[in-house]
C-alpha cells in the first residue's frame, strides 16, 4: 500500500496551478512521498496510480465558494459527462478505463482535493493570497492520508513504478 | 433557412462552435466553424527571459507541449546563432519520436477509432474508447496504454518530464543518456515498432476490410483538393524535427520549398471578422476565400499533408506502408480527409522505427551535449507537431529578453481546410432538413481527422473544449441546438 499524489492544472494560470504548487512543496519537504505534477488531467494519470493503494488528486475548482476552501470529493463526484474531453479522456473516464483494464492494480481509494480558486484567468505563476494560505492545510490532508496508509511495499519499489518526479 | 451549430466539438481541444445554415429546401447553404477565444499568449511572453520560452510555451495547451518545447528551443538556437551538437540533435529527435508515439497512439485509438471500429452511426454513448475495447478486446486496450506510456517514458527520460520537458537549451540539450537508459529506450522502441505494425494491421482489417468505410473515405464530401505542406529531409522523406518546408501542388509536384527563417516570405495570415483564429495561405497563390483547387492558397498540414508533401518515409517498414497507402487510394496526393487516420499510423510506425535507429546510434550516449551560444538576435524554429507544421519566431533584445513573438501553429495552418471539410460534409450529408445525431457525427468526423487544437490556434489556455452545434433555417431561426 502506498499513496500517489497527482497535481493537476496549469502553472501559468494563477490558482489553476495550485496542484503543481502543492506537488512542488511536497517534493521539497517530503521527498519520500510520491508526488507528481501531471498538469493535464488525462490518461497519463494511470501511469502514476497503478500499483498504489490510495491516489490523491489535487486540482483547482470553481463553485462560488470562498477562495481557498478545500472540497474533499470522491471519484463519483467528479464523474463528468464521459468522453467529452477534447484530445483524450477526462480524468474520471481515464480512471474508469484503468479499473476496466487493470482491476487488480488500481487504488482502493481515490481522494480528490479540489481547491476553490480565486483567479484562474490571469497569466501568473503565483497563487492568490487566499489560495496560498490554504496550501499548508492541503499538505496536512495529504500527510494524514499518507500516515493512514503506511510506506510503500517492497514489491512496489522493485516494480520500477517508483520514479522520481522532476518538477 | 435553418442553421445547425455544433458546439462544443467533442474529442477536440480548445473551444469551437459549428453553425450550419440551411436554405428553404433544407439543404446546407453554408457552414462556419467559429473559434470564439481571444489570443493572448504572444503578449504574455514579451519581456520574459529567452531561456524561459521553451518552458512557458508548452503550457499553451496540454496536447502538444513537446512540439512547442522543441520549436521554441530551435527558435533559440537560431536567435543565438548556434547549431546544436550532433548528439544533442539526435537526443532531441529521439525525445520527439517518443512524443509522436504517444500522441499518434492516443489520437488513433481514443479519438479516431471510435468512428471506424464502433461505427459512425453508433450512439454517442458507445462511440468512445470503451466501445472500441468492447470490439477489439481488453488486451488491445492494455497494449494501447502500455505503448502510450512508453512514448511518455522516452520523453521523460530525455526531457526530465513526460508532458512538459525541460531539456532544450540553445545550442544543445541539458542532459545526456546513459547506457542503462539507452537500453531501456531501445527495448521500448522495439516494442513500439511491433505495436505500430499491429495498429496498421487493425486498420487494414477493420477499416479497409469494410467496403462501407472505404466508400466513406473516398466519398465526395470528404475530398479536399488543396496544396500540401510538410517538412522533409534531403531525400524528400518526411522529417518531424528538421529540414526544408516543402509544398506540393494538386498533382503532387513540388510547388514551393523554403527554410524556417524564410517562412514570412512564403506564408501569410488572413483575418475574418467572425472568428479569432487566423487563416494561413501561400503567398505565391494568395487568399481567395474558403475554396480549394490550384488558384486558392490554402494548404493542408498534419499527417496527410506531410505524407502528400513528401515522397516517402525515411525508415523501411514505414516506407512500405506509405507506398501501400498510395497504391490503395489511387496515388499521391490523397485528398481524402479521412485518410489522415491512415497517414497517422504510417507516421506512428516511422516514429517507432526511427526511435529504434536513434537509440542504437553509437553517438547517442556521447557527452558532447552543447555548443556555446552567440549574441541574442532573431530566430525562427520549425518542427512538425503531431497536428502539423509549427512555427515559433522570436526577437530578442541585447540582454536576451523577448521583444516580440509570433507563433503559427498546426491548427491555424489547417483552419481553412477544417472549415471547408465541415461545410462539405454538411452539404453532402444533410439533405432536405434531415438532421440526426449520426449525421452530425459524420460532420464532426470531417474535422476530427485533423485533430485540431483551438487552444493553440488562438494561443489561449482553456484546457478543454465544450461544443455546440446549431442549425438555423432560411429565416435564421434556430431550429436545433445540440450540446455536448
């Protein structure tokens, strides 16, 4: 059992990059945690979640709530209208495909931490202060999940799936 | 008159709206693909450090980041007046083959195959990768996922990151390849060659083995008689990374040929008031509106444009498939839009074979990775993105800050063709006001073949694309609106 943290969003669009910001800080402060900035929510997510017990996906969301608030969602909550995503599959469809093709290898639990964005329109590599202030809490959420699950098994380490993320 | 509008276009990047106008008889009068997004990316780049451009521009969209990274890196080579070392060129090209392997694999199986393997008339809920797997089996699905991941892994080993590489620097590349990594890439490339051959066999059995599909490919609504553009090597073989830009005419003969830096003398952009995306055309012919034929400067890029603009493939197995495609479809050029899917698979095989060649090149593990740069100036970098020719043009100031940026992306090159393909498909398929979901999908197939990316063509950053089709009658009254 182990955890994969996946950051999604565009680093150049202010709060849309919150997933990438969290992943960068995890890589710096907790290098033992497997965390990758995937940027785009597509089929590539399977390369990172297969063989994991838990996958935590961090993305920005716009619901009208207070910027910086963290919505904790299950996969079913983000099952969007399938297949309508442009050049590939949506995140939910990609994960569904994973469960269809690799039923024994997919995580038992997928947590989506959706962070309410204040600004996703501007070209900026910085988060707004409200979302920046939420980053420690997101990291705490991740650490709580990691602690509950425990370290990766030797088998997983040997499988070669443990690749160092490069930010 | 009735109008049909398709918005958002499913399985397509960016944002677009198709409006179809019908006449009194219920036949198609005209059709427009509008791109309603405002460009902003070029301005965003101004004032930034030149060396940041290969990192920033891949964020234009999530689909061809590697192509933007490479065009940007090559533009910096030119702007700093430096040629990369031989090893750096080969490493860049090897990384690029990884990108082509995963991009072409994804497009064929996830976006193109649903129309052919599941069928163009199948309900939308089945016309997707899950429907494809139901037909071809889960094992094929695993092969698709595996080889897409191989392409990504090749890019990651060389580029530092699978989707947004960071390795390109003016004059070379920031990281070399060790023997262990080289062996890993060789193994993956070897497997990818077999997978590409399997994919061509699948296309052969499922598509070419079905007379209905072959008739559809060759049917009038899907023909477009334009010029073709693509990059070629000295033997006029398709080259994704470097070479001359070659344009062939409607008879398949060379019509124009130029170097990256000369592109502005050969290609211009036309603006229409109803869309934010520009249209490109050949200067030698001029802009004559949305018409095909030798008197109109419209050309096609992308897999079919590239194969048409070349005279063969540089690797033996892909070259054999190239010749088989032209023999089957009646010689070069092939003007059938749906043949893009076949051309894409021929290119997949080339990318895999070439990755294998490069991974076994004795120079590939050399440490000669970078040449010293000159003073900053102006430069153009061109690559063949999966979707077609991609130009990056930068002007730098004395301190290496970006003064000016011009980008011409694959989808802009193809925009006029896409508009015409939609119009022609609509004209051929919508008769007497009869509009069904199946018919609309046939219209969508006309542009899905190009795999267009409007995020890039307007240089905006939407990340995903909603789609609406609206049908208007002869009095401009909205009679049908389909939203996905």
